[in-house]
């Protein structure tokens, strides 16, 4: 008896909420299955184990994982494997964003730690925006030099001011001496 089980398969797929390809009908119970012509009957067959939903076929990702690990090491990324343009693969804007964020984060950190004052911070912020610093190291070196220069200028100014004070004091003493000398001359002439 070669009865078609098309109806039963369709009903079973609907009840099991899967495709018709995933439905397994027991070949030993064909006569029993062919009698079922309603969803209720199909549910009973499912309960009895004459109709089963096949398990999901395995789709292994192990090869993909292995390949991704190799790619992380730099394999399989030669010119022959590249489809997009250089700009499409890593946009220059993303590189810029990454760099500027690193620089601005460093500037904020240094300002918070009082390593740079707000004036130097503002100056360097604008320079970073103007593409003056290639990377973090260059910016750090620039800050180090700027601070050294600031200290040097301050020491020179301090020396100059001290020099001025010394000169002023010497001038004052000289004037006082001259005044004293004039006074003594006047007193000797008066005698």
C-alpha cells in the first residue's frame, strides 16, 4: 500500500512549527500515520513517537574560528585577499578619531594632575586639532620640552629681576654716598 503521506507531513510540520523537511514519519507505522487526517490525530502520533521533529543539523564554526585566529596573526590578508579599497577597509576618519581621542584624553589627564596649566592645555588642544602631533609619544615629548622651556624662561626672568634689584640697591647706595659726601663738604666749608 503506497499511500501518500503528503497531508500528514504538512499537518505535522504545522503542529511541530518546522519545515516539512524536518518531519520524520516512522516507516514501520505508515498504516497508522495514513489514518490521521486532522491536527489532533497528528498530535497524538507525535505523543506516541511515530512522528518526530528531526534534530538541527550541525553547522560547525571550528574552521571559521581557526581561520580568524590565523587572521589575527596576520595570515590570509595579502593583496589577493582584499576586496575593498584601503579607505573602505579602515577609513582614515576612524584612524583620525582614534588618534585625536588618545591625545585629548592625555591632555585632560595631565590638566587634572596639574602637570600642565589651562593655558598650555588650550594651546596644545588646538595644536592637536591642527594635526601637529603624530601620536601620543610626540605629544608627551612636546609637553616635556615646553615645561623645560617654561622653567628656563622663568629662571632667566628671576635672575634678571634679582639683577635689577641688585643694581637698584647699588644705585641707591651710590646716591646716598654722594649725598653724604655733599653734606660733609658743606659742613667743612661752613666751618
